[in-house]
């Protein structure tokens, strides 16, 4: 730390509780901004509804046998 204050009260005379609430709000906003920069995770294959769908059946010789596999 450089010793410089991060927050500065320009007007008024806040008490300790008000300064603590302001500090908590600024910290919460700063941490929320850091979370937005994270790349979203790809959905799991377990939750992929498309994997439950059956592939289209191919037609042609032996297709009825292949449909059972």
C-alpha cells in the first residue's frame, strides 16, 4: 500500500458506520466487476438435452439391422 486513501469524503461528516457501509458497497461492486470478466463455462455433457435425441435413421440395405444398434 502506498498510504494514500482509496476513498475520500468530499462533503458532510459521516460516522464510522456510514463509512463502513460505503466501503462495503465499493468492495462489492469491485468484486462483481471482476466476475463479469471471467469466461462462461461450457455446459456439461450431462445436461446437454441434444445428447438425448436419437440420431436420424439411415435408409438403405441393412438399415433395419443398424437401427437396433
